[in-house]
C-alpha cells in the first residue's frame, strides 16, 4: 500500500512540476518585437490595461533602419574623412582653429604657497629630512631617564607624540622624555610610511 501511495504522490508531483506559469516564447517574442519596433520608429509604445504591450499590425515585422545600423548610431565618425567632409569644410575648420588660438591663454607660473603649519606638516617634513632608521641613536640623551612608556601614554597616537616632541625642541632636546634612545623618533613613531609615499 505504501508503494502505491508513494507512486501516486510522485506522479502528482511530476504533473505539478510540469505546469509552468511562464508565458510561451512566441508571446515574449511578439512583445520584444513590439518594443524593438517602437524604439526604431521613435513612436511611443501602447499598453493594454493589464500592462502588456499592444502589438500594432505590422509592428512585429518592422525591421531596424539599415542605414542607421550602417552608420553606427551614437558612434563618432570623426575619423571618417567622407563623413566629416560632408559636415565641415576646410575653411570652417580653419576659422574654428583661429578662434581657438585667440582664446588660448598662457598662464605664468607663480610661487608655491607656504606649507601649512600644525597637524602633520612638521612630522612629514622631519621624516623626509632624515634618513636613519628607527632605533639608531643619533642624538645624545641622559642615561638617568628610565623610559618613555608612561610619558607616551599621554598621547593618543605616535604622530601626536612626535608632533609634541618636535614642538618642544626635538630632536636635539627631549624635555618630556619621549625619545630615550636618541633616534629622534618619539614613542615608537616611524617615518618610513612618509618616506615611502614620496618614493612612489
């Protein structure tokens, strides 16, 4: 009994699966032809109350304008001498060039603006002016200082610490104890990204 009910259920499933709500291809093709004909003719397309396009008599048989296809609508033909010579004469082209030459202006170079101060300007300038790596002692420091860990915790990031360090007389002087190793780079600040940006 189970085998029979399973067979009937499977058969019903196959019947239901065979049903499709998609309209036949010939209807879709006629609608597409109506759209294409409306596009080519430039006439507005008519729609029925249910929203389907109305195919006018003979609309499905309208073919695109072969001259339009040959010309390549929307494609520039400026490299085609025959096409351009029909629209523009040599004299008109000379007049256009003369008018453009009259409008031509040579702009004299001016001095570069001053580099803005504050923000990252000082640390970028310092990074580009130096070439030694992080950790190499270049500036003398007192050996009595214990470290810069607690002093660096006052700043939200190494860029800010380096900015304060330079404003306070760094890299020669380290009043706030931000550069105990004497490399000129406060609180683990690294000039490499700034140098790499200039090289690229």
